[in-house]
């Protein structure tokens, strides 16, 4: 057992936890608004982003959206 460790009950943790809301941040809104248009414009010019770059943007836009799932695992 750890000396001096303070353990909180689930109720105590829930009372101060506030979900991070990336969808309300300016960067998120800008990416969400302009990213699809950038892809369309690049495709029209027969150019494309690298797959891993596209994946990073897609993952970023999924970030914080609860419909994509959320899991917190603790040892």
C-alpha cells in the first residue's frame, strides 16, 4: 500500500470531474469547417494528403465525440 496516498470514492471523483469538450475549441472548429473542403480541393487538383496525415485529422475530429466510444482503464 502506498503511504500517504489519498483514495477517492467514485462519487467524490464524479463531483469535481468535468468532461473536456474539444468540439468547443477554436482549432477543432476550424479543422472541422475547412478540412473537408481541403480534401475536395486537393482531389480536384489530383493531389492527396498522405494516408497517415488524413488519419490524424480524422482521429482529431473524432476526439471527444462520445458516440465514438470512451473507455478508461485503470490498473
